[in-house]
């Protein structure tokens, strides 16, 4: 019996050592996506203007990295805080930890090289080599055309510096360990000709990361078979839970019965943030950044619609909002 007890103790010790070694490797050696590219993005007026369009209306860097007014419908951004960060994701909105959205104006990024910015946007690795939790949907940006990312970098460089800093992110266990394994090497792709509607629509859906919000997830992994079917819950600052809409081609629960004109009009109804209606605690609210997406062209929105219509219909009736 003594020999068996010693054997079990040895096994436990070995198992503990293996776990410690594994965690140490993850914490010290990962993420490993390689060095930042040695690139220099030329800040041409055309590139900055294109980046401004993308960052404000498509990939939405500005929307996430600025403060939003949650007292109004769809929380329009405070234009005095463009790129200055400050939004907080914590347990109050159901997040497993505390993440302060960083400042991406030149005040905070002046020491970053263009290669380091490109790596952060497309692989989820910061200047210091640490991992970025994919609240920023870098897994989607990783497949975009290099020139589009270069344009975003050029625009970020042109932002007015805002003197603001925030605490480092804190993730709950075991997410604080798992996050080190998340970054992946980028796989930039080609940008389709807008005349190729379906391929261009797929590219725009990728750029907007539509699938991420409009799919249910299980501990950070999208539930297979329910892509684009909606139902993902988001707790709202101030109270309530909103769920993403089903945007598959299902005619009852999705957008299968929508016309392209109706789809575009849905976005264009949010053209001027000054028209945002006030929202009281308990009233319907949405995290969908309508005020930003409405700036996309009719051609781009139409291409997104045409691509979404090719997605298989999934019956999933969504209760969009609950006051809880």
C-alpha cells in the first residue's frame, strides 16, 4: 500500500510539473506570430482619406476606440474623443475581466512602427509582444487586403492626439492564459472588383466582422451551424440585454423576405447622429453601430445584402431586447 501511495504521489507531482511547464511555455513563449514587418506606410492624402472612410464606416476603429453616448439610441460616438479610447468592458456588461479600450491616436502610438501597427491589427499582437483579446476582431482583419490596412494605419497616424491613458486589461482565469494562444499569423487577401458582387460582398462582410456579432458563441468559439443566425446576447450599459439579429436568408426569422432597397434603407435611417433619440434605463437599446455603418455606400451595402442572401436559411427566432 505504501508503494502504491508513493507511486500516486509521484504521479501527482509529475502531473503538476507538466501543467506548470505547459502554462509557463504559454505565458512566456506565446504568442508567436513572428516579428513585425519592416514597412513604411506613405501618408498620401488619398490613402488617408480612404483610411478615414474604412475606419469610420467599415472596420470601425473609430467607433470602438472612441467614447459612445449610451443615453441615446445606438450610442453615437462622441466626436471629441475620436480614437482616444475609454470604453470599458467589464462584468457590468458580462465580460470575464476588465478591458479598457486603448487610445489609438498619435499620443499613444507615436513610438509604434507601421509594421507593429499592421501586426496588431491583423494578428492580435501588441508592440510589446503581448496578446490582444479579440474584442477587436483582428481574426477578420487578418484576411483583408494589405492596402486597406495600410490606409487605416495612415488615417490613424493623422488623428488629433488625445492625452489619455488607461489601465492594462485584466482577464479572468483561465482566459488570462488562453488569450496567449489566440493570435495567429495574418493571411492578407486580394480585394475583389466591386463589379463581382458576391465576392465583393463577402469581402465587406469580412471587413465588418458581421459573423462575429451575428453568431452565437460558446466560451469564445462560434457555435457551428448557427453562423449569422443571431441570438448572441450583449448586456447594455445602463441595463438590459440586446441580442443580435438573424441575418440569414430565412424568410421568417431572417432577412429572406427583405428587398435590397429595404436592407439599404435600414442603414440609411441612421445618417445623422443628431437625430438619435434619448434612451432611458429599461428602454430598447442596441450596440449595433448604425450611425457609423450608415456611411457605407449603397453599392457596398447592396453587395453585403446580396452575399447574405446566399447564406443558408436558419430558423432561429430572436428576442431582440429584454429589460433585466
